[in-house]
């Protein structure tokens, strides 16, 4: 009996360990000149990594803990600005949307600035047409009129329909015309999957965010998933005009689209500690227009790594104005390779990904946070 009891205790302990959440790994701080890894803490006006001070004006992004996945909430509001509020949808009346936004309680916002109202959370908002989307049945086009606790109404081609909220996934507002705007804000991602935009400043034990709608927010370090700080010297390559994508369209069961993007705002636990991860398949060339203020005056900075589970070697080449500035071949399972290449004069930058000497699938390269940093 004693043996059986001991065995039961052992099984219980092992089960508890297996079911416990995975521990968070060390954090990451990306500056204009380096990538720092270690114990990240917040102090007044600065960040500290392993006890060493990093000036806030040199910081591009902060990931205090790597590996934290957002918790699941019932719904979300995605704004045209790119903000995401995770919480409960309470109602819509007279063009005002009410949402219970975490510990901030009930908040009311103008529906004109809302892109999607999500009644049940989905990881991505891409590929959804305007209208009401349900778990079963075709999407219902039309204008959302009101929402209460149990129902909603939509002005559809068949007239005004009143439907139960149960089974509704989301409503997508018609997309407004895209107007590029300069990035003059900071972005704070929260552990619950929300993303807020405003002016961020580190304070002891966390970050203070001045938000245009929510006011001054004091966010504890444990609630911070990432911070992206605006810097006039750094230009994200993925924000530059894309001229073309050339791909030969290899037909195999294991290949995906030639270029796929992941962002920190998506909250995927598989997302690396970067703001944008750009996955490029072999036999693909992506061309961007280099902004005039960056041509000949900037350095391309990034990290490149083979795709997860890669079995083939992959060759990566970067060209500016037809001139090669970087080329490397990555073996399967190799670690991240830092890229730091001065940009010559030229208005076109091309990322070329191809097979190396050993061909196998999966294969491809992931570019983490490709940036043009002005010297």
C-alpha cells in the first residue's frame, strides 16, 4: 500500500509539472545598434538589461519576457488605426460602441474608427469580407445598426434582420480608403493580446502610456508583452512601398505562399521576439522602393534564420540597385544570422531567396525585423 501511495504522489507531481505553464525565457531589447538579451527591468526613463542601463531614446523595441502567450477573452475590437482591445462587446447604439476593456472597465468609442467587432476571438483578422460572419451560413452583407446583450440588428439586402448574438463570430465594417500616415506613436502590446498606441515612457516597474482616448495609463511590467518605440532614424523595410513579388510557384504539398508575414500584434506564442517576421519561400524575389532619405545613407539591419523544421539549405541575397550587398547560405537548423549591410545609392532593394546546394522541404528563410537605420 505504501508503494502504491508513493506512486500516486509521484504521478500527481509529474502531472502537475506537465500541466504547469512553460516558464518565460529571458527578455530582448533591440536598440539602434544592437540586440540585447537577458533579464529586462524597467526604471525611470530607461531600460536595464542584466543590470546595465540602456537609454530609452536608443531603444526600438522591448520584449520583457519571451514566450508569454495572450490569454483567451470572449471578444475584441480591432480599430482602423491598428489598435486591438481584448474584452467583452457590451453594445452598439447611435454609432457608439461599448466594450468592457479589462481592468479599465466599460469604455465607449466612436464606431467610425472601428474595423472589426469580434464576438469570439480569432488569431487574425485577414481575409474577411465586409459584413456579418457566423459559425454557420454565408456572410450577411449590410450595415450594423445596434447591438445589445443577446441580439444585434443589421440592415441587409433583405431588409433589417434581428439576429441572436449566439453563433456570430464578427462584424467587419467596410474598409475605408487607405491613407499612409507617418508613424509618430509608440505601440504597447499587453499580455491579454491588446495593442495600444500612444506615447510610452518607462517608469519604475513598468511603463506609462499617454493614450489619446484612455488617458494616462500605468502598465505593470508583467502586463507588457512588447513595446515598439517610434524612432525617426529607423524605417521598417516592410513599410516601404513594395514594387513586386516574383515567384516561380513551386507545386508541392509542403510549400505555402511565397511571402508570409507575422507580427507581434497577432500574439502568437510561436512568434519570435521581433515586431515583424517575414517568411520567404525559395525561388522568390521581393522588391521594395528605397525611400530617398534612406538611399546611400542607411544600413540594412535584420536577423535571418531558416524556417522551422527546415530540411534544405537556403541561399539569401540582398541587392540594392542591382548591386549585391549581402549573400549567405544557411544550413538546416542553423541559428539566427545577423545582417548589417550599408546601403549604396539606389531606389530599389531586392530580397532574393533560393535553394542552396542541398534541396529539401520545408525550406525558406525568415527575416526578423528588417530595418533601414539612417546613419
